[in-house]
C-alpha cells in the first residue's frame, strides 16, 4: 500500500513540473512562436493579395490596359502592389 502511495506522489510531482514549464526549452518555444508569426504573416499577405485581385477584377472604372497593369503589379509585387491598389488604385477617376 505504501509503494502505491509513493508512486502516486511521484506522478503528481512529475505532473506539477510539466505544468510549471520545467520541461520547456526556451529555444524551442522561441522557434515555435517565430514559426507561428511567420505563418500568420504569410496568410495575411495571401488574403491581402486575393482581396486586391478581386477588387481589381470588379472595378468598373478601369480600362482593360489599366486592369492588366494592376493585376501584373499585384501578382509580381504582391504586398506592395496590393497596398498600392488599396491606397491609390481603388479610386474613381474623375474626368
């Protein structure tokens, strides 16, 4: 009976050490956080590019050559081209 109690107490001690973070390596945690941020940034860039391409395709005020130039800008310079579209390209041209 005593042996079982000691084994149970030892198991609780092991469990407490894991919950306290004693078994977590700082380098591994940093790598995991960095990888997570990289994946989130890549997903954000993909969403930005897709949204820009959809808006360029639906823009009625663009001529076909202008639409083609915007599509090329967004495809070949994805983040910069998409941000440029949202900053200046998505405006109605007067005149």
